[in-house]
C-alpha cells in the first residue's frame, strides 16, 4: 500500500525555539534541543524523522518560516 | 522496505511541499519567538506569490510591532502615521485602482488612535483589505491596556486585570464594521494552529479576489498572541488565547457575500 513519507529541514540558526511546531506536529517528530543556536535559542530539531508524513503542519505554524518540508509516496 | 528510505532520498526538489514564500525577504524578523505577526506575514506573502501579484500589491504598515513589515515582504509598502493606514490606503487605491492595496494594523493602531479612519473607510466601502491583528494589548510599547483588552486581562497598566467599571468595556471592532454598508467580507480568524493558519490564508486570498472585482472593504481580524506582553511562553500564550480570548472574540465569518 502506498504510504506517505516526509522529511523536514529546519534552519537551526534562524529558529527562535518558540516550540509551536512541536505542538503542531501530530506524530511527535520535533523537539527542542538542549543545545542553543548562535542566538541563544533552544532550536527545534527532528528527533523522530521516521514518523514524519510530510503533512506540513509544523512549517505552516512556524512564524519565522524556517521549516522546509518534503514528501514522497513509497 | 519503507525502512530503507533515508532522508536524502526524500529531501529532493521534486518532493518539496512547503518552503518559505519567495515574496518574503531574507531578513530575519525582529518579532519575539512564537509571535503571530510572523505567521501572518508568511501567509500574506504566500497569497501574493500564488496570485502572482507581487508587482501589483501595495501594503500599508502601521505603528506597532509590525511597523517594519516592509523589511520582510518584498513588495511596495508605505508607512502610515499611527492609526492612519486606512486613510493612506484610501488615497493609494483611488489613485492606483488597478493595484491590490491592504493595510496591516494592530489593535492599538486600528481600534484606539485609528478608530475614526477604520470606521469611515469601512463605511465608505473603500476597495481595500484591512488585516487587523488583535493581541489585546499594545505590544510594542510595553504591553499597556488597549481598547481590545478583555475583562480581567492583565497588562502593564492593568496589573490586577481590566476592571470594566473603571476602564470601560473592550471594543469589538469586527462586530462594528460588519454592520456598516461599505464592508463586503468580514471575518475573524487566528493563526495559532495549522488548520487556523490555512483558513486565514484562504480568507486573505478571498479578500484579494473580491478586491479585483471592486466589491468594497474586506476586513480580516486575526486574534493573535503577544507572548512577551502577556508574559507567557508562546505555547502557553496560544492556550491562554483559546481559553480566554476566543470566548469573547469567537472565530468565524461576520459578513459573507451572497454567492
Ligand atoms: C501618534 C503616536 N502616538 C503614540 C505612539 C506610541 N505607540 C507606538 S506603538 C503603539 C501601540 C501599538 O500597539 P498595537 O497597535 O496593538 O500593535 P502591536 O505592537 O501590539 O502589534 C503606540 C501607542 C506613536 N508611535 N505615535
Ligand atoms: S511535516 Fe507533519 S509530520 Fe512531519 S514534522 Fe512537520 S508536522 Fe510533523
Ligand atoms: S516554529 Fe519555527 S521558530 Fe518556532 S521552534 Fe519551530 S522551527 Fe523554531
Ligand atoms: S511584543 Fe508581542 S506583538 Fe510585539 S513582537 Fe513581541 S510578542 Fe509580538
């Protein structure tokens, strides 16, 4: 059966660590890192990319537009 | 079998489904983390890109946190004096009627100092789009009470919460402009969740389509957050907004054209 597989790319230096993408992701792909970026924010990172369906929810709510989403049928 | 797919196989141009709009500049926005101003900018830019009207759109920026919006959207923009954006938009649209003209205004800008300009341009039915970001507070100047601050809401000038006996009642601008004959499409939306962002984007698209048909004023309120002014994390502010702002400012359409 065809399944959707997604992947996201987060521009970690431009992320402000607001966390709204974390709550928007239905499959808990994203978490805030314990590390900080150059601006001192705990940036968002994909910790469970296998669960990503490419639904774009995270990118749609990101105020800073730093998430790019890819999706393919497998 | 699907387990063998790795990220490099997916991250390819042909699989791209979402990226920042090309109508956004490369400048980093100065907004606080999680602020709805940023989210709204993204969808305004996306609509302009999708309609192919980047060269034909003129935005008017307010006084408030979004005063520097012209640094972030790669379109023609004009800065207005505090609250006067609809007056400036009126002039620009009348002089250049083929352009798409919108204002982008906070609640201090639109519902306090700019109340007269807002009401009269809506009443005249100017063929413009007004985007109204209602975060219940004066964000830029340090979180003072605005006309839109809801009852009991804390702000830097109402540290114990807004007391309506002393400070008067919060003002529902969207309800008011919906009653005016000049408005064509009036709606209240939000941008705090993916579904809401998508709905608001559709509303912006509709408003620009109506403007093309010279239908009159379109007015889109976006109930939004101000994590810094509200002294909450972005995620907490969105939850607080759902629990406290939405009951007073319910989302939905106020005036929709009869198709
Ligand atoms: C004529 C004038 N009066 C007052 C001010 C101070 N001032 C700057 S921004 C602002 C309020 C902005 O609040 P709002 O419109 O809600 O926008 P936000 O910052 O929350 O996005 C005020 C009163 C000003 N710049 N000009
Ligand atoms: S695209 Fe959807 S599934 Fe993938 S990380 Fe973003 S919200 Fe989660
Ligand atoms: S929504 Fe955007 S800015 Fe906020 S944490 Fe996620 S990637 Fe970073
Ligand atoms: S002060 Fe409030 S409205 Fe202004 S950028 Fe910060 S969070 Fe947004």
